[in-house]
């Protein structure tokens, strides 16, 4: 899919810049030409020599290079690529992008380009969660900038949380989605796939809710992998901790009822993948105002009602049923037995089962170990990054729909 394509890679200044070297190698392995731009801060983490050696192309790092600027080199650079990728995209670089600044070669290219832009944020978790960064991210996404990551994990500063740059394989998948998305080539070209992701929040009162522990990372990776294979993806997501993938149609929801309506509106589809961790229960009558302690120590009664079973409804036989319906099963014990029973009970074709017990570290983590349950039996996959799980699942879906 990337053969003959040209990526302009801007390497920002962060410890994650070392991953850009692997990213260059992976892109070139797929036949993609990489033209590197190194910021001044980026050169403190990786050398121009190492970047140039892997890219097979000279490194651009100076806005005022006399030879280039006699020919308006920064304009030519900004227009000559098929896609501009910023990896890592630091908080500072994102802020300057959002503000339309053009104080160095990287930001001048980003302001002058007429090509799509993909960023891979990387920063300390507090910086990622800061309101200024969230505003800048929203501004960039509203301007059409695509985003991949960040992931959750340990950071160089010693803290743990969201802010780690997406792995090179995930960025490659996002590049493929950006360059070969819905209108591009691929085994899923012309196919429509619905993907649900993230948790749902079922309100108790205006400030409290019932939810599941889901970051949305696996669902986001699946959406990206399907888009990279050419599918038109309708991505229905609850309030996830990670951004939605690039190259998909995003429908943001909060409750199970809203997700059910969004899925129904997205039908018909060739396949549907239900990766969302939908809350099984909701408060039957949420309070209109914040519930208060009354001093008695007795908790208020919270009568519960079941949320809609979206997977079972879509899997039900009928004219509008997708050819392939894939559910997920998050289990803490008897994984295969419970997931097999769920597949039969829901009427879906496949179940992707994973162990979400505390010992597994799957919920919110960067890796997953799943077992694919089909009518033929159970197939255990080794533990791998969630992006690799997504790619393997997307390949299986493509083969099933072929």
C-alpha cells in the first residue's frame, strides 16, 4: 500500500525521538520514501547522521539554508510529500502548530503544506492532560490533523500514564490509513465495517456514573488496522482515554442507549466489531440533581436495569445482519468456556476473548493476549502489542469477507 508513496517526517524533540529511527526503517521496508526534517530539539536526541543513513535522504533542519531558500525550499518540501508525519509531536510543537506559528523549518512546513498531516504525540502525562494541550489537540483535530496515540505506560521521567508515543507499527498503520484509506486500495476496499470502542458511562446523577475499565486502546487500534486495509470504518466510541484512529468516521457517544442508536444508524455494514466495554447495568431512574449524604450512613437505593444488548441485536438473523459479527469477551476466569458460551448466546460469528484479571495487566495496558473463539474452536494468540492484535484480526476479517 505504501510502495511509491512519499512521507515527510518531522522529528520533534523528545526522548521518543529514538522510535523515529525504527519508524523510518519500517516505512522504507514497505517501499515508502522518507524525507526527514529534524528540529533543533530533535537533534539533541537523535543525530542527523543516523536519521539520514536510515532514510537514505539528507536531513533538512535549517529554515535559512541559502541553497534551499533561493528556491523556496521550505515550500517545495511542504508540497512534495503525500503525507506529513510529526513523530514525536511534543507539547511545544503541538502548541505552535495550533497557534499557526512558523518560527523554524518544521513549523513553516506545517503551515505551508497542502498535504494531510498526521501527528504522534509524546510527552509527560501531566502535560498530556493539561487543559492547554487538550485545547491544542482539539484545535488541530478540528483543522483536520490526524492523531495516533499516545499510549499508556512507563515514561522516562519515572511516571506512568498516557503520554508514550505510539509504537512505530501503530504509526505505520495510521500512515497506511491516511494514504490508502476509504478510497484507496486494499483487501477491504469497498467494504463498510462498524467498530465500537471505549466504555459507556451510565449516569447515576449529573456528576456520577457506572462504567467499565476500558481505555479504548484496543478498539482504536482495530479501527486503524481496518482502515489501513481500505475499509470504510464507522467508529462508534464511548468516552475513551485515547484519541480515535485516523481515517475513520467517528461517532462519539456516552451511554449504551446512544451507542445502540449510533450503530443502528451506521447499518448496513459488511462486518461489525464490538470492542466496546458496554456497561451491563444502568440506574433505572438517574437523579436529576447531585445525590447527597444524609448523615445516616445508609447509601441511597439505586435500582438497576439492563442496558441494551447491542451485540445480540445486530447478530440476530435477518436481512440487515452484517456478514461477519465479532464480539469481545472480557473475562477474569474460565476464559474459553465463558467466551464460547457467550458466542452461542449472542449469536455472533467470532468472539475475541481476553483475560482482564488484575494479574494480566490488559485493561489500560499496551499489550493484549487474546483467544479467538469461532465455530471451529478456540485459537490462542500470543501476548503482543494491541496494534499487532488489531492487524491480525483485521487480516482475518479481510480473508473472511473475501
